[in-house]
């Protein structure tokens, strides 16, 4: 049986807890070298976070705060780490257009 990460529709981005499969299904990731390395990287990030409060790097990409921005002007933004093998990146404001398009007319019109 080929191991495939659980993915939802692309509009969802990264679903909550999608990193857990790389923590707890390590045996299944050993069938694919890239997934196995991803599993090791996620385990390392979780361990670093438990020790220091900062996950550190995934590959060469520094893991940024999930919620940040300029709080003085209420410019809050959400980000997440894209766990695509060999192409780690922080994704910023992924849901901004969708959320603002839905909520702004309801709350601020």
C-alpha cells in the first residue's frame, strides 16, 4: 500500500493537524525518501518547539509565528509552514481574500 499524505481540496491550504501523520506514521513514510525526511524534519521542529518555544527551521526556512504583523495598526496576518517535500516555505495571508470577502460586508457595511 502506497503512503499518501491526507490532503483536502487545494482551497483549504494546510488543514489543522495535517502534520500529525509525519509524527506518528513514521514507519509508513520510510517507503519514500522525501516523506521520510519530511517526517524527520517535523519531528525535529516539534522537539525544538517543546524545548525552546520556537520550532526553528524546516530545511532552510525559518518557521515564523503563526499570527503576526503590525499590531499597532491592527494588521494581523496568519501564516503557516507549507510542508511540501523539498519546498518548505512560509505562506502568508492565504485566507485573507476569502475571509475578508465573506466577513467585511457582513460586519462593516
